[in-house]
């Protein structure tokens, strides 16, 4: 399976969190559309079908990427 670059994935998770907060605050149609787009992109990027699974997969992939960077710096 193709995996998104960690920086891209981290950016998508951050966008999702920001848009979710904005949508909860004002519920505009534009923010809702953007939230749906980011949700879809996160799901595609992680090979999942719902946002909860996408966020879980993102956390795992980002943790793995951080571990690999830490190992490369130490080793």
C-alpha cells in the first residue's frame, strides 16, 4: 500500500482538527465542504473508510516515522 509522506499526513490531521473546530463553532456550508474534503483525503491517504480509522492509522504512521527518524539520529 502506498503511504502518504509523514509531513503531508501531519498537515492533513492538523487541517482536520482546525476545520472540525471551525465547523462546530459556526457550521458554515463552506467549512463543512472543506471538512468533507479533508476527511476523504485522510481516508484515501491511510487506506481506511471512516475518519476514526483514518485518524488512528495516521497516529500509527506518524509514530512509526518519528521512531525511524529517532533511530537514524541515534544509530
